[in-house]
């Protein structure tokens, strides 16, 4: 029994701290992650997973790094993002994928996709699937699930429930709750002070509602749609 435990300990230690080129899987890693590591199955903790941090080590990212488990980030660039960052100014390839729980003082900067649960000051990335609670907002290309923020949720495509001060999702199916809800195409329900949609089958409930058919206070609807 003691021999088996010793062998298990040696195995885990090797997986976690080995530095050879063949060391592609790890259990615990500090971020930014070494170029030698492709997968972390357990815990990733540190500055962050984004390309901004990876470039500090002059690393060339050839394929996304995958985190399965818990990702903890300090992300000191959060204050910079809040003041100056605009996601669509920084297009790029997906550099990391998190499957599990993300807890961050800041948030993802641009090229991370996340499947799971998020708690952060903000969240920005490629694809976000799951549940997210942010203080400032979520700004992604695609979101699916439940998203809550105090100030804003923005995406090109969204499916699920979005609750925020401003919901600005181009193509959305589901339920939006906010002070202002604005979608180019909406299939679902908007509930807020001001609701706007250019096309789509939907119901709007709020102080002022505008869709492709009409503008009305209190309640508006559209059950026939046209293509954009």
C-alpha cells in the first residue's frame, strides 16, 4: 500500500513540475503557462492566460492551452481595460480554453473561450458558455447561458438569459432584462425601460418599445419577421 502511494506521489509530482519538452500535461501551474504545457487538469493560478501575458515570455502560441478545473487570476491589467480597452480593436486567434470555474480580479482580455462558471470584474473573450457574474460587463463574440452584470453585456451572438444595465447583442434568442435592451435580431422577450430590435419574432415590455413593425409604450410585439 505504501509503495503504491509513493508511486502515485512521484507520478503527480512529475506531471506537475516536469520541465521537459514532452511535459504537455500538468496538474498545478502558475500563469502565464510555460510553452511546454498544453493542458492543465486541476489548478491554474497567477497573472492570467491571455496572450498579453504569454508574450512576456516571448512565447509563440501555436494552439490553445486548455485548463480543465479551476482558474484563478489576479490580472493587474484590469484597470487598463476599464479605461481604454475595446474588444473589436484587437482581433486574434483563440489562445486558451477554460473548462470549469474561473475566478478573476480582472477578467479575460480577448482570446480566451470559457465553458463553465465565471466570477470576475469583467469578462471579455471569444466564446462563453455557462453562467457568468461580472461587475462591469461581459464582451464576447458568442455567449450561451445565463449572464449577469451591473453595466453591460455585449456580444455578436447570444442564446439564453442576459441581465444587465445595457444588453447589446446583435443576434439574440432568449430573455433580456435591463435598463436598455438593443438587438438587431431578437427572438424572445425584452423587459426594460427602453427596448429596441430591428427584426425578429419577439415581445417587448417597457417604458418605450421599438421593433420593425411599430413603436409603443408599455408593450409591443412582432410575430412575423423579415430578413435583415
